C-alpha cells in the first residue's frame, strides 16, 4: 500500500510540474490522481478490514469521502459534485463487472462502457464520475465518463450536440446486497437540454430506476454485478 504522506507529496509535485502542459496530459495526471485518492482510502479500508470480521455476503454501499480526500479531488479537473464513490464488500475473490448505460427519452440508446476485473476478498473502493469539456463550433462539447479504483480504470467519451440546461447525480442511499450474475443499478447522471426539468430519484429499487429513466431526457446509469 502507498504511504499517505508520500502519495500526497508525489502527486502535488506532478500537478505543479504539468501545470503548463497540454490539456490531454493534465487529464491523464488528473486520472492518476483520482486513482491514488481511492488508493489512500483503500489503505484505510484494508486496515479497518483487519479489525473486523470478514464479509459474509457481497455488498455495495455509498462511501463518504474524508476532508483530505475532498481536498485532493478539488485539485483535479473533476468536480466533487460529479463524483460518486462506493465501497464494495466481497465474501470471496470475485469477478466484478461494471457498465454505463445511456438512456434517452426512456429508451436504451447504447452501452458506453463495460469493464470486468477480478477483485480480492474484503473491502475495495470504486468511483463513477463525469467531466464536461466545453468547446466551440470546431470542437463541440463532449463528456468523459469514468470508472476508477481498485477494480481498474475505464473511460467513455460522448460528444454532445446540445448544451446542458440542468444536470444532477443520484446514488443508492444505503448498503445493497449484490446478487450473482445480475446487474444492480447503484448510481446515475441525469442531464436535460430543454427546459431544465429533472426528476432526481435514488435508484434504490426497480420502480425508482424506471421512474428515473422514463421521466428524464438523458440518463447515464452506472451498474455492477459479481460473477
């Protein structure tokens, strides 16, 4: 595990070093920084795990970032308000799959990203987030959706024809058991490009998820499952 102090010093130096470099390079540094932030929290989770009994079932729950973690995230191009972090608790080593599905006007448009990695027994952390990059006529607005953490790293980019009028994010409100070989929706990013009308509902059950998808113009659903 990375020592907290060493990690923070190293990445602060990286940020200063690349401050004048290209945007693409800065994005890569930001991604590395986010991975490291989750690594710091992962060390804490590992230490806590040694003090408690092992998980008896596979679960996922919302994770609240500490003040230090929020401070580090604010140094990146990712806004705290566009980031969801989760703790995964596994009873044994599993294959863990995540995906981001894009729904437009109540219908599945496409799956932006799907990733499968093996995760160790015990507690791990992962994040789901979005970065917005505004352009001009030659370089239109586009979104970068990402999943980061001990499960690995994946990015999906989508170009937007219309600017966002309103947006929001929602997450499950409490710990959920993860059934095997069945996706569980745990978070979503909602966007409206028309009148700013958004229906923000926590996807705690199937009915709430259906409301979220059907009553919003653009919904990006983050789901996971264990195999």
